[in-house]
C-alpha cells in the first residue's frame, strides 16, 4: 500500500476493533496519521514497520501485561509473559 496516507476510523461502540488479535502494517512509506486509539484485550500481535512518515501516536496498551519494543523503524507490542526480545530491540516508553 505504497500510496496510503491516512487511516480514517468510524466511531464504533466498544472500540474500533473489539475482537482484533493480529495487527500488522508494513511498507507504507506515505502513511502519516491515524492508528487505533487503544488496543483491545484480545490483541496478541501488533507490528508496524517500514512506515517512515508515520507521525501518529501509538495506541494505548490494553493492560499492564503489555509493553512496546522499538527498533528503528519497527514498533512491536509484547506481553511480559512471552519470550524475551530479540537482540537489538529496546524497551520503549511510547504509549
């Protein structure tokens, strides 16, 4: 989706994606704005990579069991009870 610039979300009761489990956006160099405001408790995997123009705030974490990892142009969501991060990834305070 090389030309995608903005993601527009409808207002939905219960959140944008109440049952979302996987979220992955890759190689969208023109994407600048709009990510979901918060992530549902059902989320298992969230990754954004190769989106160098993205200026949107990252979604609120679904609970204290999650944390963000940031590695250059890549942002990953992880649970504390999962495997340790790959070498080179840093814990991030982006919320």
